[in-house]
C-alpha cells in the first residue's frame, strides 16, 4: 500500500506550485483533519500577494464563460491562475455545475491553472470559510491571479466577495436581474459591471439602465466609479466574441487605482476582517459543541427551556462562561505563551 504523504511534505510541494499537493491539502483542510489548523498556519505567511478577482451574478448569466476567457488572457500574459468556483446551490443546478467543469476543462492540462469547485458538500466551517481557506492555499502555491466565482444570490455569497480586490458583477439582458441587483444593494460591491450576452435583445437597454443607476449615485473625488462593460463570452465563432479585452483593461485599471490610492490595503484589511470572523465563529461553535458533549448537559438545557426554568439567551451565556472557564482551567490562566 502506498503511504499517503505527510502534510509537511505536501506543504513543501505546494510551495513549489504542485497542483496535486494543493488538491490534497485542500481536501485535508475541508475535512478538518487533526492538523488542518497547523496546515493553514504554515501556509498563511506565504499568502497575501495575489491579485484576487471576484466574479458574481445570478445563475446562468455567463460567469464561468467569462472566467474561462479571463483565465486564458492571464495565461497568455504568462501569469499563473487559480480559480475557486463556489456553487452553494449545486444540488439544484447539477447541469450548470457540470457545464462549469466542461467549459473549464480545457485548462486541465495546463500546470499554470488550478481550478477547484466548492459544491455544497456540507462544509463543517461553512462554505464561506472553505472559500477563504482555499484561496489562501492557492496563494501559497504562488498563483499570480485568483478568480473567485460565486453566485450573487444571498448574503453569504456577497460576503465571499470581500475576498476579492476587484469585483465583477455580471448581469445579462432580459432576466430582470439588473433591477434585482440594484435592490439587493449588490451594485455597491461591484467595481466593474459586466453586461454579458450582449448579443441578446435588450442588452443596450440594460446598459443604459445600469449607467443611469450609477449616475444617481454620488461619487466623491478620488473614488472609483464602476465601469460598465458589455461582453459576448459565448459565440459560434471567435470573431463574434466581444468585450473581453475591454474587461481585462478595466480589471487592470481598477488594480492600478487600488495601488495608487492606498485602497488596496483597505481591500486586504477587509478580507482579513471577514476571514477572522469566519474562523472565530467556526472555532467558537466547535468549542461550545465540545463543551456540551463533555458535560452531557445538552438535554438538560433544552428541557429547562421547555419547562420555563430558563431561556435560550441565558443558556447560551452560561455555556459560553463555562467554555471560557474550562479553557482557562486547561491552559492555566497565568500562561502567556500561545504557541500550542
Ligand atoms: N447568447 C449568449 N449566451 C451565453 C453568453 N455567455 C454565456 N452564455 C450561455 O449562458 C449559459 C450559462 O453560462 P455559464 O457561463 O455557465 O453561466 P454561469 O453564470 O457560470 O452559470 P452558473 O454557474 O450556473 O450560475 C450557457 O449556456 C452559455 O453558453 C453570451 O455572451 N451570449
Ligand atoms: Mg458558473
């Protein structure tokens, strides 16, 4: 039987850009193996240098088709790329998900491209945390650019966009999602608005609508004003494709803007803040569950609430106090080293 490599071996290979090592480490982190935190701690210092582009929008607007072109353009410039495809609704859109893999499959033989799909597989720390972790792992591989494709449907997905420095909101004509997008406040997070499927009726209308919506917003001097770019990302022949170069230029301009104005640092801080929140919630929950299991008090608490002897708020506070006491007791309250 072949012995599976240690995480330390895999981390070494990851730093050399090895895709297989990356895939295996991601699986270990997703599965919360005993050493998953150690893995993340070791790779973390090697992260923070990639360009991160978010691609969000409703289902079927053409996010993956655009991602495919963007990957190809970066590759043509000699840059290595990682792509995370977040698909929280995969049980319902199995077909579309399959479409993702087929469309993006042409990159599988290119070592400079590493793609990972995150379907809703019941991640223990939640899909958002998985996305944050996977993005860090791709950075530690030395990828120059990372693209995060996410369905812009709910708050969770919008949260994921905080990973990105440059966020593309993709819409397409005739889906009414231009209106929806504005309602959901999703426009505020878009640095570039892509009107894909510009070959369809209503594209021009959609563009005017978007520009009008932008005009109603006031931008202070020195603030980035979102660009509106029409694209055709799937066509019967390459000559009919449109807007991809313009989109690449807009991404480059936005990145330049971030670097020139100091907004890049804000984007990075924003990412860390979100990441910290995810890890914190996840770890706290783990601690509470552990404590409940150890004390065997779960049933009692629930019974007390039902009997009116307590309420969920008091129970949660009591559990947290117990957890903190236990944690201090185990580690010793006077110890100041935090290196375990
Ligand atoms: N007419 C037209 N169709 C397009 C264009 N771009 C994509 N499509 C089609 O739209 C469908 C959805 O494209 P995808 O790229 O999978 O869209 P997506 O937003 O990634 O979809 P999900 O990941 O399922 O949300 C496919 O059938 C594409 O062929 C375009 O520019 N014009
Ligand atoms: Mg897709």
